[in-house]
C-alpha cells in the first residue's frame, strides 16, 4: 500500500517527467478512477495546459498547472510511471497523459480504490484536503502533540488516522512504534510526555530514512524487513514477533521490546 515515502517517490517521478511540459492529450481508459469529473471534463481542463510542479500532502499528490490542480491518491495499488509513447500498455493503466517532448505519464492501479480528482481552484483543493491532519513529514513537535491531544483510542489507530496525521500507513506505524518501544494497542492518553517526544523523534527519523528510497525499505535492521518472514524475529532482540489486528489492521510487534508495562525500559534505536 503506498504510504508517504511512496507518494514522495511518485512526486519525483512527476517532477522529472511532467513539470514544465504541456499536456497534449489525456486518455481515460477507465472512468472508474475519476471522482467529481468526467473524462471530457478532465481533458477540457488539462489539455493545452503546462504542468508547473507537484506538491504532496500525506498520501495525496497535487499536480499543478497554474489553473486547475489534479489530485491523485494511490489507494492500495496505485502507481505513477513515466513512459515512452510507444511503450506497451499495461492492463491496469487507467489514465494516460501524453506530454510535450515525448513523455507519457501513466496512472496505473489494479484495485481502483482511489484515483484522480480535479480541483478548479485553491478553494476546491482545500475542500478535498480539509479533513487531512498535518503532514507527518513536516509536522513539528507542537503540532504533533496537538494532533494527538484529543485521541482516546490506541496509538496505532491514531497514527494511521489520516485526519490526525496525514501520510502514515500500516508499515510505517508498526515500524515507528517498534522503534519507540510502544505497544500498538497502548491508549494514547496513557502516553507520557517522554513517550510522545520519542514517538515524534522516531517518526521523523523513520521518514527521513524512507523517503529517499521511495518506500518503507525492508532492511534487515528494520521491523519491516522481517514482518513477512515465515518465523519472524525481532532484529533488535531476537524475540519472536507477534501478529494481530489493531483497529482492523494487521499489526506486527515485539512482545519484549514493546511490553504491556508502560514503565518498561526503552533504550536504543535500529540503524537507519
């Protein structure tokens, strides 16, 4: 599932492929990924315009033209690719943007759980993103504290709620909580001030390490590198990892490093 580092990778694909180039043609091969607009509406809004750059908020990519803004959300299986015009089509290529100077941008998505939105002005953009919390990559400690302040559920549920923090998904939440030695089911009100400071610090460190790779990297020193092993063991202490569900999401944690006891000793971090 694309999370913040993946979308940041897609933003870089967009910047290198589309920024500064004019949209020659928009081909919608599946209208099921369009929201609030039609294939004709998308063509009329974008053809002949030049993409001026791309921004990102959480898991949303914002492709700007100086007029309408195209917003892309990748759901569970979406991708953005830069291709040559003569590259063979893929069955899951849903929307194709033929650009000047021989580039073609493709929105590819197998399951079509999200897709593309068209915002005609900044008010439309704000309306689409209005329920998003602060971006997890840029939020400062004060903003992080404020985002968690009113939460009463588990800390993992809070981290993956896009209205609380935008950009974190299942892999990142488990990785960050493992680094912080916090049980995913720990209630947010039970976090100490030191817990919250450490959580914010570990979130920033994890994201800074993951963003350059365009994904949550499955490194040997990371929980992510072992969560899908047949008999997964904690890369920090060697204890067998546990699997369960938190807030309906598959969850992996170390029962020794992330104990039920809130006062258990918490030291050290994995290599980044």
